[in-house]
C-alpha cells in the first residue's frame, strides 16, 4: 500500500471519501488522524490528568497524545480539570493526615505543608547568608592577546 493510500485510510472524509470522519459537522482535534473532539475529551476525562492514560485509550504514543491535547483547547481544559481533581484528592488526604496526630506520617505531613504552603510565612529550607562589612571592588584582570609571533595585536 502506497503512502497516499495509507493517508486516505487514516483520514477518511478527505477528498470526497466516505468513512467515520466524513459525517457532516464532525470536528476533529488531531490534524494527522481522525480523532474527533468528543472522543479526545472523553479520554481526557477518564485520564486522571495523565497523558499516558490518554495515549493508551487513543492507541497513540505519549507525545502524540500530548500534541492532540495541546491542539484542542476544550480537551486542554478537561485534561487540566482531571489533573486538578487528583491534586484536590491529594490535598484532602494530606489534610486528613494533618488532623490525625497519631498517624505515623503526621510529622512528615506537617513539615511538607509548612515547606510548601507556609513559604510566605518563612517556613523554607532556603539558606540565607548575611554579609556584613564593607564591600570591596573585585580585582581588575587585564588580558593581553598576542598574535602567533609574541607581539601584541594592534
């Protein structure tokens, strides 16, 4: 099968062909394959914000799935919403651990919360150095460039 025939098989609906992509009003998000917007959005909803999950559902590679999502603003929004739901679940679990002072990871949860959410209150691991005294100018370095004969260039 030649390249043209392969392309036509992947993208029905072009050049008067009939097939899954030829229905009137059907919009695609992916330029190189016939992935309709609704399918991509549904895959993004079920992905939990994980690109490889979208890729598996669409039977494409990771980078291709990422490109499809970037090319479709509606899919981007749904994908980001799914990812935010995962972060919300993690925050809820963290809050649960913070409230249970008998939990074996309570101290870790407190430290993590202070290092991340408490940064604006000074809870950081950043090292701050205080310099006192007079600042001196750095030494001046003169560089002499010589031509191949030992004489300075003019």
